[in-house]
C-alpha cells in the first residue's frame, strides 16, 4: 500500500506552486537565450563547487533547536514521501529538504564570498545571483513558514558582517509577499536595513506601514504595502523616491536582494502588474545603486515566482540587466493585458511612507 501513497505525494509536490520545476525552467531559459557561461565566457561565472551552510551559519539567524529538529524529521519524510512542517504555506518537506536547504543557504554564502573577493580587485564587483530553492524570506527565526525553510538572505547578511566585516547591510525585498522572516530577524538591528514593497493584504498579512523596527533598530525597517494593480509606473516612482534616498542615507557596505518574481502580471498567486520589463528596470537600478554606494557589492537571491514562463523570462531579463545587455522584455510582455494602475492610491502610499521615514 505504500506505493500509491508516495505517488500521491509526488503529485502534490508537483502541483504545489513551489515545485522542483522552478529552477530547471530558469536554467533552460538562460541556456536558450545564451546567457550562461557557455555562451558568455568570463562574463558569467557559475559557481559549481561550494560548501553547504554549516549549523553555525544557520544558527546566526535560526534557533538551533529548529535546525536540529528539521534534520531529525528527514527519516520520517523518507518513510512517508512527504510531510507538512508548517500549515500556513503549506510548507512541506521531503527526505532531501534539509540537505537542499543547507545547500541553498551555502550557495548564497559562496556568492557573497566571491563578490567580496572580486570587489577587492575591481572597483566595480560583478553581481551575484543565487538560483536556489527552497526560498527563504518567510522563514522565521524559530521555524519554517510559507514555502521557506531557512532565511537565505538573512543568513548571508550575518555572514557578510561576521566573516567579511561588512557592517552595514541593505536588503531589498521585491517579492510580491512581505518578507516577514527577514523583517523579524533584523527588527531591532540598526546595522541591517530591511526594505520590502509587497502587495497590500497578501500573505502573510504582515509588513504594514508602521512596522519600522524597534529599539536600536527603529527606522531601519521600511515596509511599503502597494495596492493591487500596482505596476511598472509605481515601481519606477518608488525606486527613485523611496529606495534611492533610503540607501543613500544608510550608506551600505553590501546590498542583498530577495528577488521574487511573483508580482508579475501573469503570476497566479497575486494581482500586481509587474512586467518582465519591470524586473529589468529593478535589476539595472539596483546594480547601479550598488556601484554608487558600495563598490558594486550586490547579491540577488531567488524567492518566489510561480508561473514558470514569466519567472524564466523575468530572471533572464534580470541577467541581461546585470550584464549590461538591452532588455528583450518587449518580446514577451503583452501590454494589452494590463489595466490602469491605481495611481491615486499608489501616490498616497508613497507619500505616507516618505512621511513616516522622513524621506
């Protein structure tokens, strides 16, 4: 009787939005669009060999009891094929989840190491992009949440501080959902600025305007909930009027990015109107910001994005932006499916956040 049980689980895993098809779909698109090292030579360096994150690395953000507990339930997952470890996502684990999660976190650490090493040789360091899953930005210090196991970006931020002496870390989270895990990890820390813009009212319901940090960290958390229907125009305004002045004032030593592609108009899990071109603009602007403020030190981490086609095209256009190529978004984006952005609500939201943070 075990076989059909496992088969049902594999069917669940494949139908779950955070499926193992996501990264291969992106890699396939990058190869088809000639954006890999095979076609671009030394312009694109793929890190093949790196160490998984250690328990100490993960414990810089998460409770040790959670890390060891997750490792222990892997046998149970092996027996059952799949287990639920948190209900709100729902977040599931298979027998390989622990290993995949420490490898995903380790990839982020290796990219930070590479970017920092390169910045010592060149004035403008190359940008890193971690094509990893499971994603991380919902994982809270005490456990998993919302498809996320370990906070990849948060762990990398602590690594940048502890290993490289990069004291001031600026994190931009453009996933459609609020990065509550990253938010919580640094809520009272004045040396990590966490900035998230996300769809108002979406999962997990956190990330309100007044969540600005606490204690010494008051003012170094910025949450901007955007009204449904926000798109390219909203993001361009937000970047110039909120992100740039925040980053300039904070003076970061490195910028880390939670790059979620689920704000795309074609994504099934939300209703914003970002286009492939929006992601090109964001990547290009963030790269420029890093060059202006911190020697180009910048690493992107894949978070959400559940329509495989818009996810793949948007990551590919992100790569084009980081390589300095022109955008090919117009080949994929269909302006006819867009509707008018709620400009008055967007303007009010941006004015409100500028007032709260004295921008």
